[in-house]
């Protein structure tokens, strides 16, 4: 089976979905009241821990939409949710930032490190909420460093991460962490956040992010590093499971494509609003007053 986005021969997405679905939830209703899902991220308050994804290359997915990235940013702004954007030109990033959405700009691991530093500076000067790098896009599927849109990718060392993080006043995030080892390295480099993710299958047989999350959360306990997660987060129940397993917030990736394609901004607004309602409901049923009060022992994992 080939993954539609990465083109890699994987069964990763099926296994990731199955793992999330295999987790069961017990009820703790007595004394529980309607929860509050406001979430603090890097010192700012948001109405929800559910966020939009770091996307790019959206034309084939949203051919009826001229500017899908702007539309989902507008939805994030209305939802008071964090917005993310991936490999886009600085000009597109500027347009997104002009929507007023609090946006995390994820930059590719270009071999040209000056390009990375320049995109970090541009994002900072134009009001990004945070910046980061998706380290899991270093390698292609041909035994070489990847080439994306003609751009050469290159390796990312701890020294590089230290330099990128130190080059900006903004929170710096490493996206594509799928091991305790990398999470600990990120913390040692002074990053503000990590995204636990396999990027919809960059490597065959990648472990489901929610499976590795508890170990990563334990390893980072006592640090200030925020833990974000993505991959197959499609409902408020999925978001709840990720939060219970150690995430501070989650991105909705491909599950957002269909609503975005059909209804643009309204579709994304509706999708995340529905997920918020589902999250509030499951938190109520498990006795969690707010996202910081979710007890992981409500989960039954076989
Ligand atoms: C069309 C598309 C474009 C993407 N572009 C980027 C990107 O530029 N940078 C990035 O870090 N991740 C990118 N991703 C990966 C997503 O941010 C996310 O990690 C991945 O889709 C897994 O989440 P999901 O299973 O909810 O889709 C992209 C994914 C898709 C489907």
C-alpha cells in the first residue's frame, strides 16, 4: 500500500488508526460537571487544544479553493485555535499571518541552513506565533536526502537545532519526533515544543504517535517543552486520548481536507467545533474539569 501524501510503501496509517481505536475509555460521571477546554500554549490562552495542521501542497486536495491555507487560517482565528502552516513561500506565509491567526510556521530541513534561518527571521518579523522544523522530512524514499519542489533537504544535527532555536525570540518547535531519544535531544537543545508525529508515514512501520507519547511525556516531565501530537486525530475522542496520553494539544491533519475542500473556512470551522463538542462531552463523562485534569487511568489499553 502506498501513502497518498508521502508516496512511501507503508501500512503506517492503518496501524495508527487501529491503535487509536483500540484504546477504550471508562466513565467517571458522578460529581463531574461540564468541562472547560481553554488551553494555554506558550503563555497565550486559546479556546481549544485542537489545532489546524502544518499543511502545504494543497492544490490537488482543494482544487475548488483558490487559497485553502488562508481559509483554514481564518477558521482557526474565529475558533481562537492555534493555526499551523508548512512548506509555503514566505509571501504565502505573510498572507496567512495577515488573517490574524496565531500561526506556527514549520520550515523544511533544507540543506541550505541560511534559507532556514531566513525563513525563521521572516516569520518572526511578520508576527508568527512560533516557528519550527519538520526533521522527519530529511530522507527521501530513494536512499538519498529528499528533494521537495526542487529544494534539497539535508541532515539536522543537535547543533543546528540549538542554532535555530537561539536565532529567534519565538518559541521553536521540532516536528516529527517519534522516540524518547529525539525528544530528550530536543529538550537539551532548548526547544519550546515538539510534535510527536510520523508525518503520515515517513518511515514504513512507524510506531503510532499515541503509542510512544506516554514515554516521551514521562521523559520530558519537569521540562518546559510543550508536547503536540498529530496523525489520524479525527474526532474529539481521538484528541482526548492524545491529551490523556501526554499531549498538550493536537493537530487535525487529513481529517480536515474533506471539509476544507467542500466548504472552505466554514468546513474547517464546523469540523473543529464538532471536535470541541466531542472533547467536552468525553471529558465530562470521565470527570475531567479541564484539559490539565484528564486522568490517563480512564484509558484502557490492551
Ligand atoms: C497535503 C499535506 C501537506 C503536508 N505538508 C506538510 C508540510 O509542509 N510540513 C509538515 O511539517 N507537515 C506536512 N504535512 C504533514 C501533516 O502536518 C501531518 O503531520 C500529517 O498529515 C499527519 O497527520 P494526519 O494523519 O492527521 O494527516 C502535510 C500533510 C498533508 C496531507
